[in-house]
C-alpha cells in the first residue's frame, strides 16, 4: 500500500504544479493590451495599464538611470522608466559618434524595454540646452544669455524647433530645456543659462517651448502636456524655483526672498511654461529660505501641481535627492521619502536601481509613502509617454538625420548670433564711430585667445559637460566657424590679415595695422565650476587686450557668459562688443562687425562697474551701472539709407 500511496501523492503534486503553470500562463496571456490601442482615450489607456502594473513596476517607472549603468536586459527585467545621457555620455563614449550611432543605441535600449512584461517604452533624455550640444556636427546656437539680448521670442521659437528636430533625429524624445532661471547675480556659474535678470524677458522667451514641443492647440486644457509630432520633443522647464537668486550667486545655495518676491521674480516663467503645455518641470538643487527645494511639498505639490494645475511630471535634478543631505547620500532612504512625498515623480540617477526599488517599496509597504502618491507619479509619467506617441512609435530610424547641421539651421544660428551681439562702445563719441569696419584696408591684426577656438566660443555644455578648448571640437559653417575664419571670409581679398594670439611689442611696433580685432573672454565652464567672485577677464586674454589696445586702434569682442570687469580698461578700447557665447556660427559676428547687418542687441543683464556692487539689478534702489539693463548702441548696415 505504501508504494501506491506515494505514487498518488506524486501524481497530486504534478497535477497541482500543472494547475499553477496553467494559471500563470493564463494570467500572462490575458494581459489587457487595450492600452496599446491609439484609438482609445488616453486616460483610459493609462488606467488599463496601471491596473496591471505591480508595485515594483510602478516604482521602476519613477527612476531615470544613467545609460552607462544599464543594459537592455536591465530595462527588460526592471521596466525602468527613463534613461539619461549625461553631457559627454555618447554612444561607445565616442565624442565623434554619428547620428546613426545614436539611433542604433536608442533602439538597443528601447528593445530591452519593449521586451519587459508589459512592454512599457522607456523615455530617453538629454541636455539639449543650446542645440543638440552632445552631438558632433550639430548646430549650436548662442547660449540663453545672448538670446535674451535679441528680445526676439519668435527667433527663440525657431531655435526650439531646430533643436527639437536635430535631437529627435538621433532618436531622443526628451530634452532638459529651457532653463527659465532669473539670474540675479552674475557670479553664478549658470548665469549664461538664464535669459535675463528681468522676469519679463524670461517670460517671453518661454516661447521656445512652442518650438520644442509644437504650438499648443487653442482651447487646450491648462497644464496638460502637449507634444505635436515625431519631430518634436518633450521639454523641461527648470529649475523650480529660485535657482537664480542664491546668496552671492553660489550654485545650489540658498535663495533668501519673501513669498511675494518669489512669486513676482522667479515664478512667472513657470506660469507661462505651463500655459504652453510644458511636459516636465525639474526641481532646483537650491533652497528657499533654508528649505531644500527637493523636499518642498508646499511648492512642488500644493503650488505647482495643485494651484498651477500642472499635469506633466516633476523630475529631480542629477543626484538631487542624494544632495538633500550633507554629506551627500548620508541618509538616502529618508531623502527619498521626503522627496517623493514632496511631489517629485521621477528620480534622476539613483545610485543603485535595486537599492532604489527596495527603499521605495519598503516606504510604501510601511505606509510612509501613500500608494496614491506612487500612482500619481506613474500616471503623470505615462501621460507624457502617451502624449509623445512612444507606445505607437517606440523605435526610431534615420529619416531625420539629414536635418542635423542643415544649412537652414546654420543660417538660423548665424541670425541669432547677429541679433545677440550688444555694442557697448563705438568710438569716442557718436560723431566718430569705428564700426562698421571697412572690409578693404591694408593690414589688420586679429588677436586673442578666443579668436580661433570654437570650443571657447561655444562655452559649457558643448560635447562635454564643462565644454572644452578645441579648434576642432565640432563643425561650423563650411566657410569656417571661428571668428578668425569668419573675418577672413568677410574682408576683401586684398586685405592682409595677421593672426597672432598674443602678439608681443615687437610685432605691434613693426606693423602698421589699420585696426586690430581682439577676441578674449572666459574659459568654458558649467554649473558650480563657473562660480566666480571676481569676474575679471582671465589671462592671457587681459594682457593681450591691454597690450594691443595700447598700441593700435582696437575692437574688443568679449566672449563670456556674463558681464565681466571692463571699466578700468574702457578708455583704451575704441569699440567694445559683448558677444556672449555665440555657438558654432562665428560668421554672425563678422556679419555685424563689417556692416552687412547692423547692431541691434540690448543688454538683458546689468553691466556692473565693480563686483562690490553685486548683486545689482534693474529697479534696485541703488542702481549705478557701467552700462544699464537695456543698453545697446545701434548701427546701420552699410549701404542702407
């Protein structure tokens, strides 16, 4: 009897296992795929999908991982919500990677996501802050400080559209742009990412969102994201809020201002961005009156989401949750708890995906993070993915590659350079202007560290995070992209050009130059690495400028992300041009110097006399600038009446 009993027991176990297997197979085969049907209303699609997601799958959607830390299998196994290419994180870590390399990389990762249990596509993100600035041979536009000087929202909208199509051509549908900070102190290393010290200019420049995402249709619901096609991207208004008002311009520091000041100076750009249907908002590293923005529920949830009715998703900055404590990550579990409960929906680059999942799962299980908060975050993230059409078209192709660096985009960037230049001095008085310069003359000198270096010309966030000094960093126009090559193209063939980066007295005395163009300025920098308390022109540029201008008639072209100390040298300079960080199309500088177009740019920032005056902004009680906000001399094109 015993052998017979055991055989029945074994048979029973086999039947039970078979039953479990059939049940599991039935469950897998009965996934409701209605969420993949584009004819179904979006909210229904989101609900159908979320009803089938496990807690772990929901939390994984809230993570944005550095692409260098994952494989396609990671995406498949965890259903991670988003990937990011940090500045310089290119395909195969090759800065000369082709657009096709980018497309292939995106598809590799996306196929991993599509093979996950529910096949939720991941959202790939990148910093396209002045064009697709991580892409070799992309069109790079002037940084925002220069664009603010154009006072031209329609131009900025066209730049947004060009940036969108060049970014989307590499398969990337999400950009961390625009920066709508109101920089109140030029000592801040991110001041060049700000359009102006005046919130009214920043408000107008949110028109770039209509270029990046497409023009939002009339009667659209306020606060709901809008992305208008496969040549558009999801935009990100950043950094919420008050990042440009920190003490002494110290990056990631404390903004001390009352509620009225926060609303009237730093918040208006967000009102306008939300009206335009911006898809995402990034939270600032900084604090407001001592409270870290990454943990500020009153501002993120109560104001941004509830009062302003923002319906996209809120994302942290890079390691922004980690940096809520000092030392960083010293209490990551508590930081995650506070940040997610404050209203952050997606966490950028958690240091370890399994640790992130375990911590957040534990918080939910222990009822420290409500399930409703997780569902709200995932609903917002899926809303952006559905709006982008990622469920219909998750993979990309090479069809837009020919748009990258197109002549139309180069021409647009050149136009932006022309309009961004601000003429601060033009001769001793209005009756004896030096500009525009004659194209035909005997001999001219071109000098300075920035005259023949496109990397210095482009500034930070160019190929790499901090930028780089390199004459071959990327391409400009076929006729030449540096200011030196632009000058060579602009002048008459009979004009002799002598280029010497730092000419000595012997060269200056031995030559009878008609005039000299001296191009000097700041080295590239980004974020806190650019914080600067003295704001002097770095050597050897300062020495070059003073030596040349002491010896010959000189035009100084200043390449910088902000106003610099210039008053002590102004009397020896015959003409002074603030060129900011113009990007790849240096020909735009020559266009205006030689009178093909007139100077029209106006200061979007106050130009101080000494750093002791800082912070000093238009409207301040004690306002005594070297050049006031809105200043800018004008010239007429040669030949115009």
